[in-house]
C-alpha cells in the first residue's frame, strides 16, 4: 500500500517567464483593453505575483509590449542618405502588420497617454533622421515625424474600430502613398523639390 504523501507529484521547476513570453501571451489573449493581469498570469501558468516581478501594472505591460513590438518594427539598419521613402515605407508596413496583430494596441496608442519613451523615442529619432537626411530642417523633420506617426496610428486605430460612414477606410497602400508624397513637411507655400 502506498502512502498518498509519497505518491504526490513534487512541484516541478517553476515556469520561466521572459519578456517575449509575456508579450506573446498578452497578444494571444485577445483585446488588450480587456486583459487583466490575473488572466495574463493564468495564460503564462504562473502566479500573478510572479508576473508582477516583471510588470507591476497594465501601464508597464503596455510599455513592455511596446518595447518588443518596436524591436520587431525597426529595420536593423537605419535610414541612409536621401533615400528615406523605401525605409519609411518598410517601417510603416511593419507597424501595420505588428500593430494590427495586437488587438486594441493601435487604439490604445491613438488615445492620449504616456508613451514608452525608450521604445517610441527610438522610432522618433530614426524617422526624424530619415527626414533630416532628406534635407528637411530639424523643426520640419520633427513636424514630419508627428504627422507620420499620428496618421499611421490613427489609420490603424480606425481599422480596429471602423467608423460607420457607409464606406471603408482607404487601403493602406493608397493611404501610405498619399501620406509619404506629402512628407517631409514643408512650410506652407514652399515649393517641393
């Protein structure tokens, strides 16, 4: 006869958590607006206390998601010389693919809130560099960044929450083509080169 105490399974090695596992589990959970920290911990197979050692709250979770998503978006090589358009097109399509793969992410980004300065700062710096390499003055390169990011994130948020206007948003390729033809920004009335 075996004793129940001796046949009990001993606890195995605790589940390993990594930033990539946390982000992948959050993405797989569905809409980020409704995801709770407890539900995320359960998806990871850990206690919510173990998860809190990595992220203390939803804001930190979004910061972590942003860091990983931005790493996936930015090409390993930054913008070079005056050929900014192919590089920025690549970044915009990567944003399209990565942001829409995370339900609720573009919508959250489109709302006023504190953005992850480290991750979005990298995108900002590289996009501004692309525009200054193209000959834009620093102030207009900054304005061009703002136009680019608000336009792309706004379009993506509209895809997540379609407006009932009787028609759909323009295709992303058309939207992006028109947007990029207008960038970098120039002073009103200035001639385009």
